[in-house]
C-alpha cells in the first residue's frame, strides 16, 4: 500500500519500524497543529512548540492505539499539554525576573537608590499584570 493511501494509524504503526513514515504525519498535520498553537501563544512560540508536539508524538508512536483513523485529536491533546506547560514556564520566568532588581546606571547614589526602591515596589504589580496578558499581547511589551 502506498504511503499516501495509509491512514494515520497505519502510518504510526509503520513508523515504529521505519521512522521516515512519521514525516508524512508531520506534512499532513503540521499546519493545523501550528495554527492551534499560534492562536494560543503567538506565531513566534508556535514554531518551536510545533516541533515539540511532534517530538512527543514521535516518542509515543508505538503506544498509539489506532482506534481513530486520524492522529489529529491525539496531536491536539499533546499540543494542549505543551501550551499549558509553556504558560506555566513563562509565568515562572516572569516571577523569577521580578525578583531581580534592575541594574541601571544612574547619575548619583541617591538617584540609583530611588530608582531601585521605585522598581522594587512596582515589580509585583507589573509581573502579575504581564502574566495575566495573552501571550501575543505580552510580546508587544517585552
């Protein structure tokens, strides 16, 4: 049977022995997975995370049950977990950055102390605001 006539389940099964078969799944479902990720996280993040979704799917291809003829629901499920992990990691990164006082040059010691106190008192509010923004909006400010 030609690869173009195979269902996703058959391609996944065949890809266990011949990993090149998995590339056909990427060609078929890469664009929809990328669109899903881009809608949720922005196009910059979607490029890397699309690759991550297919890497996870490749690692788990031997466990695919084959109950559905298309792998898109499974890929969408993996993408959902990747989105959630990305958001948690990003929020953690913002919180860590908020703990670091800015190192900005100032004209005098008093100016530097004043800037640090102002930055320190504002950081928690700013970080929480940034964390609550949608990813594509957050990219405009950072």
